[in-house]
C-alpha cells in the first residue's frame, strides 16, 4: 500500500468524523482544536483497525495528527515497522 492509498483511506475516516471540514487544506488540526480529544481517540481506534497498526504513546503527539499528510506518513511508517 502506498502513501497515496493510505492518504485516501485516512481522508475518508476524517470525513466521517466531520464532513464539513476540508481536511486536505488543514495543517493544524490538533493545534487549532479542529479535532477534539474524542475525535482523536476515535481516529486512533479506526486507524488501528483499518491498517492493523498500534499507535502507541510515542506516536500520539500533535505533530503526527496535525494534517492529513503527517497522519499518512505516520501510518506508512507504522506499516513498515
């Protein structure tokens, strides 16, 4: 699975959370509080199930969740581990 495929799947998950947000344009989803703590817990659970990866405390930092690209990079990295 390449990063573009990962990105499309994550975008779908994010759009299920908030269909009114343009996630492709957002660069600070956590820092600007676009995603709240409940959204993040839901997102981590869904990403774990979708990609069969474990997002640990060391990965659960704002930098990894601020944009669609950083999320995609994190998942790609976890899939390679």
